[in-house]
């Protein structure tokens, strides 16, 4: 039987959650990331339910009651922080330090994505959804929505954030995370001319530091054959 994962996109409906840069609403970010996590986990063969699938108002009691009734194996609540427009970073909560293994696994994988501005660590808190979930539970604060740098991460790095959460859940459940096979989903066309090669250029920079940063970024994404070619403008 497949393991059951209950994902809770915080807030929703009449409860917008925090309001951030350029009127960015926490409830929307939470749901967007949660749906991405759901998609990734289903590809791993896990059974997934969300506390809400659209912009609707759901009580805290309904969230935990539904997870408990479904007998989920773990409960993950997704949120964004807000404070003074200067605070930044990602943090993950468990109810107590004795129940923090789910939080630790998710936080570890989120850090591996590098899709955050600062590491605020794992913490414990007496939040309702953590206190009233009968299974292992954690609450992830993906970043500070009122901080410009974090708001950029929250809108532009959702795939990476979702991947970190999904991998952390699989790590906790002892389920091997298997990336989708590009060879089966997107089969490559046959090679028609083995003597012809096509070099792909990702950009040109007139500052060597920027060029080196781009090379490191591409290498972090798994691209090995990356190098800099210098030339003078004619």
C-alpha cells in the first residue's frame, strides 16, 4: 500500500495570510508550491491529499481532522513568513524536538536546492496543525514574502522549493526519490549526421565575474561541459 502524504497549503479564501512585495499574497504562493509538491510525489507512487485545492477558506480544525481521518503517514504545512521587510530566510518547524525528524529531512533537502536567501534552521513551536496532527507533522516557512530578495525566490524558484520538500518527504518515508526519466518522457530524435555538432551559447557578458558565476550556476544544475570563451568585440 502506498504511503499517504497530506499537504496543507496554509491560509486561503478570506484568509490571505501575509501580504508581501507588490501585493504578493502568501495564500497563493502556498498553494502553488503545494500543487507542485503533489505532482512530484504522485510520480513517486505516493498517495497525496491537499487540505485545499483552490482559493478557499479552510479551518485549522478541518485541516488536521481530514489528515487524521485519512490516516496520513505525514503532514506538511506550507507557509511564507513576513516581518519587517528586512528579515529573510527559510525555516522548518516541528511540534517538539523529539518529533523533528520529518522537519529535519525536509529542511535538509531544501538547503540542498539553494533556492533560499538564508538558513534559519529547524525549530519547534506549538502551532495548531503541529499539535493536533496524529501523524508526524512539520510546518515549512519558505521565506519572507515582504523581503524583496525572498519574494523573488518565492515566485521564481517554486520548482526547486517543491523538489526540496518532495525529496525530504521521501527521505523521511524511506522512499527512494526517482527523477522522471527524460529518455522515456521526451525521447531524443535520432542523430542524422554524426559529423555535425551544435554548440549552445547561454549568454555573453562583458564582466568576467558574471561569466564565472553563470558557469558555476550551470554546473550546479548538472551541466558538466561548461566553459568560458573570451573574445574581443570587432
